[in-house]
C-alpha cells in the first residue's frame, strides 16, 4: 500500500546536514519526494512510497542526524504524487 506525507520539522534542523540526512535515508528505503529548508527555520519534506517504509522514515526524521535537535514534527497526510526521485530543493 502506498502512502504520502508532508512533514514539518522544527528545532535545530538547518546547518546540521539535515537535508542530506533525510535524502540519504529516503533513498535507502526507495522513497520519493523532496526536502527543503523553509525561511522560518523549519525543514519541510514530502515523502511517499510503501506505507511501512514511510512510517520507518517518519521515525528516523523524529530522531534526526547527530547535531540536530528535533522539537516537533508535524505530519500531514497527502495525496500520492508519484514522484520519480528524491530531491533536495533550494529556496
């Protein structure tokens, strides 16, 4: 079963290799979508793929990479978009 979610991650999540961390882990689970920094200091990521893998990825994002401090992860269900890859977007 396919699943799509949009995550908004708050805390110390910019300038700590967070986007690269998300991309690397998403690709290891064959997930598609994107990750980007937002101007307000949060990170947004859209993840889609197998529901079990998306759920695993949500747990990974909640922990974050070594130097991050995750305060809150807001999860919003989304319609499946059929992305072809996982990209790091730049504002």
